[in-house]
């Protein structure tokens, strides 16, 4: 039995039936990490001693016979989510030696379930990027093709599951950062409704856009993890009283919307073919396919790349070289600020801070930030109108499969275009899932399933039925 191939439920059954222990399961994943991490650059840190203690504690709980589905299951955590006592770098030099003083709420919830946290996964610095190439600690390679990116920003989180270096992982999604790497690596990734999962303990990028979510081997695994981490949190005022309803939505009679704006020139022909074939499978299963229009989404990318940098500019102001993180010596306070930020932040982070600061500055706020927020309302309205006619929306996650490492690093605008199908979901605060539905050569392609607010149950139920057809 190859332990690292097991899903959460299969691993749970094995632990329950005493076929192996959590220590055995954890060792199998640690062996894979030792074998593959040097080449793939998935983990930024692994605490082997701490991992063994967690696995032994899980085995004691399992021995009592009273334990949940996640007890003893090894996972990876995006290195922008705090785990008490472990480094939390957000893949930036400015936080190179920062140790988290507390657990994020999602980590607390997972620890209560008895999970084993293997380590902290690589990402684009401060979650800014779609390829994983913006990490200060090197690019994560795609396990399906090591010459290609794993996608971003949750590059290590997706690659850890795809390479069998974790049973599941947690990522965060600000403009596609769970769905894009999940699509590129051929795993399942869920971006939950804004507010359904607490953001407390996540290093903030765009506070009105960020959302923590699961990346897993199967739809059922993603559902198990989501159910464990969702819900109201007094530490996050934007979180909502949310009880996940484990219901079944039948594909027969389901109304699926296909936005005409998402199938235009620029999409890779093979990607389009795979997505259309997966929509046809839903139709063959009895779903009604309805062409819909989301007219404002053509402005989504421009809108997102004003709002996200503005929020980043405000959130990253705290990294001043005084309170925590890298502190460079300088002749006066301003010099300390300039040197700390100059040495600590990478090129993409600096770019976004400058764009955001400019857009928020006197004389430009109304022209940029205020205007972008107005456009955001139109995007929300478009989705609201669409969901009056349809139950779910199907579209691609990305217009292209995983790009080659270095292919777009000199062209940030071209890189931003990879987010074209994902950012509108964050702007509207909707849930979206990436489901692997085919391959271009050996490169996976993900179908994006978008639901109305707090309809994760519908998305996950339909995705599970479609998963059986691939």
C-alpha cells in the first residue's frame, strides 16, 4: 500500500482499522519531502521533530477510538498562515526570521482535529503573483513538468498535494491563488465565499479579497477540510455565521451558465476544447446549459489591479523595519524605513505598493480607487443577475496551461492576464472551485465552477459527480 496515494477518507479508514499509524503515514510523506523537495522547492520549512510529536499525539487519540476524519492526517500550510512557534516568512526577505507568536484560527481548528502539520509551503512573496516565481526563496516547480511553473500564489500548497508531499494543504486566494495553481498542478482547490472562513492569522495582502481555502486530491477531501475550517470567528469581524450544509445537488435539471465573455480570442484552443467537453459531460448527465453574459467582467482585471495594490499598500505599510521583521541600520528613521523596505521587498511587491500608493494619493483617489470600487459593484450585479437564471457557472480557470519557468517574468502585464477568469470571483466575494478535467499533453487543465454566495455545498456536490466522469 502506497500511503501517500491515499485520500483523507481512505487514510482515515486505514487508521481506524489499524492497518497503519499516523506515525507511519507521516514518515511516508516525510520520505517524499526528502526525496523531492530539493528539486521542486515546495516547502520553505519542515519541523521534523515537531511533526513526530504531532503524529504520536494523533496516534494516542486514534487509540481511544474517538477521532474525526482529519486526525493524524499530514498536511502542508501556505507560509502566509501563522502556525505558532514556526517561521512565517510569506516568502519575503523582510520576514526571513519572523516566528509566528500565535496560531491562525484555521490552524487552531485543524489542531483541534488532530492534523499533522508537515511544514510551510512556498508561495509568491506576500501572495502577489500567478506563477510562484516571485518567492524570495526560489520558484516552485510543477510536479507534472519541472520546466513549468506550479502557478501562484499558493504554488507550494498545490504542488505539495500533486507531488504526494502532503495529503492536503491550505492556501489563500486573493485573485485566483488557490484555483490557478490547482488547475496547473491537476488537483482540486476551493476558494470559499468571502467571510465563510476566518482570515485571522493570515498575513494580509488585500483584506476585502483574501480568503483561505483547501487544496486536496479529491472533491470529497476539499469538502472535509472546508467543513473543518469554516465558520464565524470573533477575531475576524468579516467572518460570517456559516454552517456548511452537506446536501446533494443533482446534475439532472441543474441550470449551468456559460459566460460568452470567457470564450474569446486568446484562450488556448486545447484548453477551450477540454472545458467545452467537460460542459458537454454535465449536459449529457441532464444539466441544462445556458449561455449567459457578464458584461462588466471585461473591466475586472483593471478593477482588481487597482483595488488589490491599494489594499496591499495599506497592509504592507506595517513592515517598516521597526516593529518586526528585517531592520536595516540607517543614519535616521527615514533611512531605516527606506533601507529595510528596499532590501526586504522583492520587485513585484514594490511594484504593487507603488501602484497602490499612487492610486490612493491626493488627486488620484477618486479617479482610480473610487472608480474601481464603483466598477466592482457592477461586477457583483452582473453575477447577481446571472444567478437569477442559473444555479452554477462553468468556465476555464486559466486561458492557458502551466507556462514555462521564466516565460513571462519580464512582462508583468502578460502575467496579470492569466488572472482574467479568476479575479472577478474575488471582487464579487463568490465561491469558486478548480476541478481537474483533462490534460494538454501532460499539463493539467482545470474547470472553474462558480456558485452564488455560501453555495459551497452546491459546488462541491456537482464537482463530485463530475469528478467520477473523468
